[in-house]
C-alpha cells in the first residue's frame, strides 16, 4: 500500500515538473510566455525541468522572483527584452543569474533598466552592485523619514493630550478648592447665625 502511495506521489511530482505553465504555451522543450502582459507577481513560479528555451519578452516584468531560474539545468536560451526592469534591490537576483551564464547564452541582450532615472538605459548585467544598493538606500531613506514623521506626530499628539490632562487636573483642583472654601464659608456663616439666634434667649433668661 505504501509503495502505491509513493509511486502515485512520484507520478504527480513528475507530471507537475513537466506540465506547461498556465498562461504559457509549450512545444517540446520550448516554453513561450511572451507578450502575455505578465507581471512579476503573475509570472508562473515553475517551468518544466527539461525546458531548453524560455521566452519572457514583451511583458510587464520589473524583476524576477528569487530562484525562478535555478531549477532549469537544461536551459540554453532565454529572452527577457521588452520589459520594464526596475533596477533596485529586486534586480539583484536577475543580475547575479546573468553574470553566471556563459556568453553564448546571450540572455542579457535587451535587459536594460527603465528606472530609477539615474540608471535608465543601463544594461542590468553591467551594473555595479554599489549602484544597485544606492538605489535601494533611497527607498530605505524614504521609509525612515516617513517613520520619523509618524513618530514625531505621535509624540506631538501625546504631548498635547498630556498638557490637556494637566490643565484639566489643575482646573478640577481649583474648582474643588473653591467648592471647599464656599462650603466652609457657608458652614461658618451658619454657625454665626445660630449663635446670634441663641444670644437673645440667653439675655432674656438673665
């Protein structure tokens, strides 16, 4: 029984490894995913292991997900031109993969940066790592500035609430003192009035 389960799992894994990705067409070992308006998030995550040609050109790709091409040992040709590559931290995987490919693969042709402006038109494979990291720093700086601004607003609101609470407590204390003084004055006035009322009685008794 266990042997049948293992065999079925093996057959399922082999079929998934050789299945043509959704939104793509396959002919033999060629996989064509070009001109499908694919984005980096809608790009198929797996391709047949035996793929020798992969066409991803003329889409809306900005970067390739990490490890996307690592499980294609038979890959001999890939087309990546016609995409809007964003040369920030997300491009590092594609750059590293291109650098490790033989010159005969020529997969770097047409793979140029569309942004940021400072790197527009540059070929991804020829980018210096420092240049890419510099473009990442801008994003981190923007995030840091936003966080600092939010923190400043939070502290400002907390300070305003604290000042309002102190003013309320002081006013409450002042009102309490006035109420206590008024009550004491009323009590003293009452006592004086009672003494005055008792005074004639005492005189008449004498």
